[in-house]
């Protein structure tokens, strides 16, 4: 297998909204091209495709991280061809170089990282750790705001208002049903084994199976030590969102490598009014992309892995 094919396969592990994995890869010679797959957009909550591009950005960062850890220099062009808006990035393989130690740490977290919707422990995430994560996010061209204790209630209300409005919307319920009842062979969507039973939480976690079938117990902890961070950037054009997705991946992989459990939360950015409240949390200085809950779980029992699409359906090569 060529390094570019291995990189595209590593990118299969990237997180994506509703586990839609809305991307495809095209390998020709020494280039690897990333395309957005608009047919996989969750239309009821992602009218403009923001969450889709964030997801593709995460896949792009996974591929870059794999190649840097494997000792390859690359050049990356983002949105290289205005005539092809779905072509999000072109990675060109360069020369072998010494593997990047930070990339190696992050690459080893690629297969281990999971969205953990269970409650996190009382052990707090330290300021030192949050500063470290912020540095990595900024290196990818985005920003991180740590939600202050006095702001958590606002985040909780924004999320609850958004989640309630969504569940009242028939189009959302249809999308939810579609992406939570996928036949096994599709390798996508959210499964009951990775979703958590509804319970009161500091900030609500998306209820993927309203009614009954989520299988994970939130556990005895109450997210008391959890940190909530808002990932944000300068704008919400495709180029900004792609960088935002790369920053999201850097945040999640580094946090995983450092022993933290992670869970993205995007309900509040999906509806206009809660999104406006979130903009207030980042003092109106940027566009909020999504929130991430970070924390520790003392039992270290991993959540089941979410399914992934067959690489043969996602990666193609031309000679
Ligand atoms: C842009 C984006 C938004 C997401 N929003 C949520 C969310 O609101 N709630 C949630 O529980 N998970 C959310 N996730 C996590 C995905 O559901 C998760 O990545 C996917 O199901 C695959 O599972 P994995 O992360 O364990 O590999 C989001 C992920 C991305 C990239």
C-alpha cells in the first residue's frame, strides 16, 4: 500500500457529524485529493454544510498527521480550484524527512480516539493542559475558548434550547432516524452501543435515540471536572471551516494522547438563537464552530468503536 493510501485509510477514523464520513479521496501519482460528499450532508441541521466541512477538515488533519508521523514532507493546497468547490484539499507527497515526534504521538491516538458520551469524573482538566491544547489549535489557524464556570449555565441553556427545537422538527427526526438505523454494511451512522441513555447532565448530551435504545450508561460521575471548550475561528467560509476541522482533529488527538476523554457537541451551533448565544460566549470575536467536552474517566473502559465505511467505497486511485 502506498503512503497516500495509508494516509487516506488513517483518515477513515476521523470524527464526523452523525458519523456521516462525508468525504472521498482520489489518489493520482503523488497527489491525494479530498472531496466533500454533499449527499451525506445532514440537511435539517447543516443547511450551509458547515458541519460537513468541519468533518472533512478533521479527515484532512488525520491524513496529514499520518504522513508527518510516517516521515513524509507534504504540501497542502486548500480549496485549490474555484471551479471545483467540492475539491477541498490537495496533498502532494514530498521527500522522506525525519518523523515529527508530536505527529507520532497524535498518530498513535488516531485509532484509539472515540467520542465518549458518558459522564466524566470530578478530576479537573488543568489550566496547563488547556493551554497546551489551545497552542495546538492556534497552530492550525483556529482558537479555543474555555467556558468559564459562570458561563456553563449559558452553554447548557443554549444546548437544551437547540436540542428541544430540533426534536420538535419533523425533518430533524427523519435525519436522526436515518443516521441511527443504518444497516451494518454501510459502515456509518450512530449505533445504540455508542450513544448514552438520557440523564440530567451539566450540559445536555445529544439524545440520538429519543425513547429507549441508547445502550451506554452515563455512569456515577457528573461531569464536575469536565472542561467545555468552544472551538472558533475568524469566519465561516469553507476555507475557515476546513481549518477549523483540522484544528478540531488536532485538539481531539492531542487530548486523547494526553489521556483525556473527549466528546464534540454541536447542537448549539445548529440553531440561530443558541448560536448567537455561543457567539456571546466567545465575546463576539469569532465564529463558533462547535463545543468539545474534555475530561477524565477513572475506569478507562473504552466505549465501543463507531463503524467506518469500507475504504474501497471512499478511496479511489488513477494511475
Ligand atoms: C462536526 C461534528 C459535530 C459533532 N456533533 C456531535 C454532537 O452534537 N453530539 C455528539 O454526541 N457527537 C457529535 N459528534 C461526534 C460524532 O457523532 C462522532 O465523531 C461520530 O459518531 C463517530 O464516532 P467517533 O468519534 O467515536 O469515531 C460530532 C462530530 C463532528 C466532527
